C-alpha cells in the first residue's frame, strides 16, 4: 500500500511540474495579442475620427463619441472584424473615394456595429 501511495504522490508531483505550454511562450502570445488588439483598436478609432465619419454620423443621428467609447469594450474577435472593415474604408477614403457608395455603406455599417456592440 505504501508503494502505491508513494507512486501516486511521485507521479502527481512530476505531472504538476510539467507544462503543456512553456510559460515564456504563453507570455509572448499574450503580449502579441495585446499589440494586435491595440493596432486594431487604433485602426477603428482612426476611421471614426475622420471628418467624413462625423458628417455621416451627424446626418444619421449617430454618436461618434459613443462609438469611440464602445471600441474599448470590444473583445479581440470583434475588434479584428471591425478593424478589417475600418482599414478598407480608410484606404478608400484616403484614395479620395468619399463619393463612392461603398465607402458610405462601409462607414455606416461600422458605426452601427460599434454602437450595437456597445449595448
């Protein structure tokens, strides 16, 4: 009986000290995700601060300030999806495409999604 207990204690101690993922790798992954999240957050906020967005939001009765506040509450997946849309819209607007319907539609969808996610 003592041998069985000894084996169980020894094996559980050895098992507890083995890590499935190296703690350094885990810390780096968390740090990398935080950097990616901040870059995505910046992309969305940069778009929300464009004059075209303020004008569109004003015409639609939407609050850009409220949408900007909501960006801080988004999780990584939501932020990543919105950042893709924000980058596309920003590139279109930077290229002078502010009269193209797709840009306005993209901006409108972005504003509505951010505000809805905040609720």
